[in-house]
C-alpha cells in the first residue's frame, strides 16, 4: 500500500520561505499526477499545485502562482513544494495526494485524489 508522508512545515514570518516534502513509500507515483492541497481551520481543503508524472508539467492555483514551485526528485520518490513570499493567508495544514486518474490538466477536486498523507502545518505570522 502506497503511503505519502509530508514534512517541512513550521512557523515563519510573512515574506519568508519554506520547502515542503512529500515522500512516497510502498509504491511508485506511476503515471499519475501528484497534487498539493491545503486546509485552513474552518475552511474546505483546496488545491494548491500539481505536477505531472512523466514530463514534469506543473499547474498552480491562482493564489500561489509565481510564489510556489512544485518539483519532483524521481530517484528519491519525493515531490517538493517550494513556498516563497509567504503570506498569513497561506497558513494551513498542507497535504499531498496522488490523482486516481492519469490526466492533465490535473483535477482540483479532493475526491479525485487518494493516498493522502497526514499533513504538515504551515503557520505564517504577520
């Protein structure tokens, strides 16, 4: 059974950077995109970014475009989310998951993804 583990979260100030990691064990990403999502207290989980399996195309939510970068290291079975110019509104628990379907552009819907990790908390103070 594939398992995803997120790490790299923390408490930072506005304008700072963080790099989140999503490591896959017990399987491979295969041909399916991997997505990052986030969920703030009292809000629904929302799509942040995704990366395709084979040609490393990327896709971002408008709210993070130009500030966040998703990338992968195939040798380490790890996908990263580099977050720059962080804002207080980026505060959330960040999750990674694998799309159930091989598709591009990626789905933004949480129910299209599986193998969710436990999340890593990012808190940005003003």
